[in-house]
C-alpha cells in the first residue's frame, strides 16, 4: 500500500527534484523553475494524501529498511507533523510559482542554484518535521540551514554578509541542540523520540537531563528567532532576493517552532519541562518581549522588507506564547497562527516583491496614492493581509489572536493578554501608515502647479498575481472556517 510509504515519499520527492534540477538546468536553465514547481506540487499532493490517510487510520510509522527502532530509524507521520507539512509544502508551492519573474530579474544567472537549493531546503524542513530520531533531526536541520544560508546569499551586495552572520549564529544554535541530544543519549541510550519520552519521567531530577532540555530549547530558539536570539533575521530577510525571502520567511521559523512543540510537549511533556525550572513560562516571557520589541522596531523602519522582517520576530512570539500557555486554547491559537502567519507573511513578501519588480524599490517613504491605481490588485491584497496581521475580523489573523487571548484568560495570565492587545495596536501603526499613503491623497499634492499625470494600470502579470491572490483569499477562507480548523486541531492534538 502506497499510503504506508507516504512519509518517505514526501521527503524523497524533494531529493529527486534536487537532483533533476541541476541535470536539466545545465541543459536548459528555463526548466529549473517548472521542475521546482512540479516537485513542490507533488509533495503537496502527497502531503494531502497522507493527511487523509491519517484521519482515516491514524499515525503512520515508517521504518527505513524494515528495521524498527531503536536499531533502525523512522519517520513518524501524526496529526502535528501532518498539519505542519501541509502548511509548509503548500506555501512553498505557491511561492515557487510566484518566483519565476522576480527571479529572472534578481538572480543574474543563478536560477539553477536557487531552485536546487530550494528543493534541498524543503527536504531539510520536511525531514525535521517527519523524523522520529533526535540525531537525524539535527542532520535535517543542518541540510535546511546550509541551504538557507546559500539562498540568503543570493541577493544584493549585503546579502552574503547577512548570510555569513546567520551561518555563525545558526551554527551556534545547531551545536547547542546537538550537545543537548548528546546529554540525553548518555542518560537514556536511545535517540528515538518515542522510546526516550518513555524513559525521561524516571530521570526528571537528573541535572544533565535538565541541562539537555535548556540547551535544546536555546539551540532551537536561535532557529526560531525567539528574542533575544533573533539577531540573524532582520538582515537575512531584508537583503536576500525576493524569491528567497518570500520562501524562507513564511516557513523557516515555523519549522523551528514545531521542533519546540515536539521537545516541550511530546518528548518531555509540560510537567517534566517545568519540574525543576519553569522553562515554559520563561520561554513565554521572552516571547512576549519579542512581540513588543519586534512591533516597535517594525514601526521604526522605512524599508518594507525590513519592516516585515521585524514583524516576523513579533509574530513568532505569538506562536511560542501559545506553546508556553500549555492549555487547549493556547495550543489551538499557536497552531492556527502557524497557518495564518505563513499565509499572511508569504502574501506580504510577494507584495513587496511586486513593488520592487515594478518600482525598483519598497521604500515606504516613497509610496503614494498613485499605487492604488497602478497596482490595484497588489494593494488590495496588501490591505487584506495587513488587516489580518493587525487582527481584525473576519480575517484569519483575528482568530488565532482570539484563541491565544482565551488561553491567557484561562491561565489568568493578564500580562500576556496585555501584550496581545498592545501588540495589535502597534501592528496597526506600522501597517495602517502604508494604507494611509496608498489610499489617502497627499494634501501637499494639491498645492503643486504641475499638470496632473495620467496614471495607468500597471499591475503584475498573472504568474505573480495568482499566488498572491490565492493567499489573500485564503485569509478570508481560514477566517470563516476557523471553528472547523480549531476543532480538527484539538481533536488530533489533545493536550
């Protein structure tokens, strides 16, 4: 039965296309983008098939070579991994469709490298989500990280320096995670997550186990860009090419957040996580600081890509906050925000790419009311995504914040609730200033004596517009379907 092999097939799809793209690309570079779209599209279809199989028959455990753990290694496809795979593969599919035209403008002969690296990065992300082995998780983490460094370096002049900075910080994070795994292996004698989770309750007072947990949380926190470990992110997202930042920003930190879910909820469990040190609360406090810090820094930016980069620091905080609440509402809000933010941020980075493609810049201070006439669909999509990011109903962003707020009330954590409210107001400041520039006429323009310029429609082509429009419409769909989505999440990921 093909269903039992789907976890391996999903990952091997990216391996296959990571090999096919260089082979065909050396012959004809124009084939690289269609092959990448085909590969990510197949992976998305297989992810849908696997999720349907999960809903019917339950989790799928795939043993490589037929060797069962602890001797062999395995992929574990359950509700959480299935949900994350659907999100990241579907978003990557849309981004790679979008990448065709901006890539031709920005890559300067590096299309083959970009699309091959994109497949390798997606292999790493899918492997991290699926693996049931802590060491192999590190292997896939390094595959995705090395690919990300290279993708970020494909950009303008500062991009290689931003990539090098990410390499140094990211390698440090990966090393801390590996040290934690080493401590756990020394105490348990296994690397399999299911086997290890059964042993850890007997080792809760062991200082090396507590040290391992701290090292792993900090190491993955670097990859998730949790404050104050976010230093690599703003430059990386700002200076990378449009296709690179549009691919990495919506899904990269979400996979790292998924690993935190796995470690804190599934490997250790919240009771063991907080048995010696209140780690979940400490992580939640840092997440709250990051939410406010990222929002304030976003307000201070005049470059739209950099504004969105700091916004990502803030938004990842919501996901980690939901994890730290450790109750059903917080858990549902965090997972729903994984979906919402991936869709919102992909849409917003596409919009930034549209403006750079047409105007040659994305400097907010140069935006004006002519944009609403020249780029009506791009700016309409921006309005939808921006309002969703602020958290106004009926768009998707409101509902994840609503469930997070219910989670804080359930825990009587009024500080976290205040952070959600204040940050939403700050989000409104930096998004609505753009809406004001685009949709409200500058009063100083009436004082100019120059003849009125005829403004013509000049929006992007269908290949760039379609993925953006699908994501914008998706924010309405997710918003109206939020109750059904949360119902599924709570059914398949009970706390």
